[in-house]
C-alpha cells in the first residue's frame, strides 16, 4: 500500500527529539501521556479513582500497514463521513475509563465494550464501581471472556493511586491530554480508502470517500 504520511492526524502535533544518540547513552524518549491498558491472559492489577468515562466509536483494521483499532471518522454528534463505515466495517462503541495501572504505576485507559454478558467486562467493572469499598482488581482476558478478581486495597497502593490520579487530572486541566480517545489513532478517509479491502468495497459500491 502506498503510504500517505500527510493523511495521518494526531490529536497533538508531534515534536522531534533533538538527538537520537542520547538513547544509546541511556536516555529514553518521552513516553506517551496516555495509553490503552493491554488485557490478556496475564493478570493486570488496577485501581479505580473515578466513574467518569468517555464514549467513542472505533473500527478494527487488520492490514499489513495498519493493524488495530482506529477512531471512526464520524463525529460523536453524527457529523462527518467515514470510509470504514461506507466500506461496511463494523463500528463498535467503546467506553473509555481512566484507571490506575499498578504495574505501570500510572493512569491508563481501560477500553470497555458495551456487552452485558456476565463474563464481559462492563457488568463486572460496574459492580466494583458501585461498591463502597476501595479494592484492587485483577483483570484477565480470554477471547471475549473476562475474569475480575478483587483484593483488599493497601495503604501503599492507595498513596500511589492518589499521586497518579492527581498527575492525570493536572494534565487534563493543562490540555496536555485532550481526550481519552486520543489513545486511538485517527486516519483520514483518503488514506483509509487505499487499504486493499476498503478500496475494493468502495469501488464495488461506487463510493468516493470524502475527507
């Protein structure tokens, strides 16, 4: 697929690092302020500090150049156009909840599907958020099934949680974090239309994607 670098939009204009040789001498590049918490067979320990969330719509792409979830180009208010929607790619609503990732020692985004099956994540997390007791949750994922175990909150984790939550809220207030959905990439329709499976569907349907 021909690459169109100008077509990739990010929520914040990236800045180039000044000297790549510093990495070889032990200096690490700046980490992203926010990232999705990866869930899988290994337990992820998390703690909660808010019930507030952000809803967004995504599409999953499995292409040689682009793989993973992308933000849908139709805006939350229904405006705009999306080449992936026009190509018939499934549009999934996700609830994004900021949580404290204990192993990472920072706030991460827990991406939650809308399913209310007993083994899905949303009903299990909702039960914990409505509980009066602060707990540590251990989350594992096996396909579409999730397991959430709980442990008593410790004083040390509670203190670290408070520091991480304060840092997160300060970054939101300063505009360093624009939105929770910034953890997903946004790509304009012209670039999406060059993905092979998307291009074939649009050609069959006689659709010319608009930006």
